[in-house]
């Protein structure tokens, strides 16, 4: 299937998913809690995408949902919030989310070759599961990431729906961290694409940002979620003890699952990657060391 045809099917899946979620929000029963309404709509939309994934035997229908959902959720929460919510802060929060979403979604569109391509991690998760394979597909690949993203969005919910303090220096820090994180991920991905076009067989990436950190793109992704937590903290400082749970969960996801899977695959395909592991820190950057 061509890339254009594949993207058209993904777009159709997302349009149907958003329509189902919107139907719940505007026509379904009111739970009495704005965050819960958003969560139910999010889960229902994810189930629609899961249906498309199963129909096409390809879980990569879910890939871009990670970055498509947050701006939609943020705009809904803001539109349904009380009139005295700080509009300046709301614009800042949504602005950072939209910049992040456009960058990440665009990166996926650029790299996606079209079906039958499927993210290499999905077959690894489903392999050998037998009759439990649909359950693994539903939870590990679709629902759990959706819930993870929702948890990361909770501080944005606080910033978009509560009457908090006036915009101050902490909001500025959140904007700088968020946009800086997006720039970091963009630059890291750009460097990797350029390297991939010219690399020799067996050569590993240890140049540019990748000489300072083995996963600068993931570091940028984590930085974005911490920026949302900072927006929540700026709105409601007394809730500091739980506003960073979503960002910390993202760190656990990358350190506990994504990075180990990526590095194991790199070692299997390029044994010289062990040299990079020995010289370059996993996530937090430091000046490059030479072999």
C-alpha cells in the first residue's frame, strides 16, 4: 500500500475516533467531572483506533494518536472551563502543546513508509502470546499508552480549568522548558535522519547531540511532560506533591521499556553499539568522550 493511501486510512481512523469521543462529550451523560468526561472520551476513541488496528492487522494505526490527542483534549478542557480561568496561561499551555504535537506528528508522518510497515516493538510485544495476543495488543499497545498520556496531561487540566495565580516567572520557565524540549527532539531527529542517509554498514550514531546522550530525542520528550507539570505547579502550588506524577511516569516508561528495547535491538544489529554505551550517558547529557 502506498504511503498516501496508508495515511488516508490512518486519518479516517482518527476522524472516526474523534467523532466517537466528541459524541460522548456533547451527547452522552454528564459525569459531573470534566476530567472524567475527557478520560471516557479518550478511552472510547482509543477503542475505535484499536478496532482499525485489528481490522488491518497492524497496530501502527495507534502511533500518531500519542501526539494527536493532547491538543484536542486541552482545547476541550479550556472551552468548558469557568470564565475566570487565566486566559494568558491557557494560551501558553495550549501553545506549547500544539508546537509539541505538530513537531511529533510531523516527524511520524515523515518517517512512516506506509503499510504493511509496523513499529518493530509491537510484534515483539505480541509474539508468542497465543490466545492472549489481542489482550496484549489492546492493553500494552493501545490503552496503557493512552492512560499514560492522559496522566501526563493532568497538570495541563489543572492549568486550563482552575482559577490560579497570575502568570509569573514559573510560567515563563514552563514555556522555555517546553519549547526547548521540542527543539531538542527536533534537532536530535534531524541529526539522526541525516546520519541514516550516509552511514556505513554497522556504523553507529555518536555525533552531535547523540555524542552527549544516547537518547536525546527521548530526553526532549520527557522535558515536554515536565513543562506541563510546571504549568500545573504555577497554577496550584499547593498540589506540588502530585502534579509531577505524570512526568515521572513518562521517565519510568522510557527508562524501563522504550530505551532498553531500543538498545537491545541496536546491540543485536550493530555490536559496536556497546562502545557507545560505554562512552555516552543513557539520558542526561554530559560532554562527549572519545573512544
